[in-house]
C-alpha cells in the first residue's frame, strides 16, 4: 500500500511538465520542473506556488501535478 504524503504551506515541490508534444527531445525531455515553494493551499486541491527567488505564479496548480521535493 502506498502512503499518502500530504503537502503543507512552505513545502518544496516539483511541478509536472505537461503539453510539450512538439519537443524535439521526445521522451528524454524533463518531466518535472522546480523546486517551488507552496505559498497557499486551497481546500479544493489547488496550490499557489512561488519559485525560490520569490516570484509568484499567476495561476494555481492542482496538487495532483505536484510531488514533494526532498533535499
């Protein structure tokens, strides 16, 4: 059985890269970008992210597209 790993404000996460169909690197392209910091979590399952320089994303990301980043 897989243990769920909940996300919290301030956690470092990686964000799934999607929609790069025409990328010439094909299956060798990176699948994840980041790390990012979770600024705010909503009860609906969305996360507002910032990068490590403090720049904020303009739209939220679904938590299904995030995975925890461990240092």
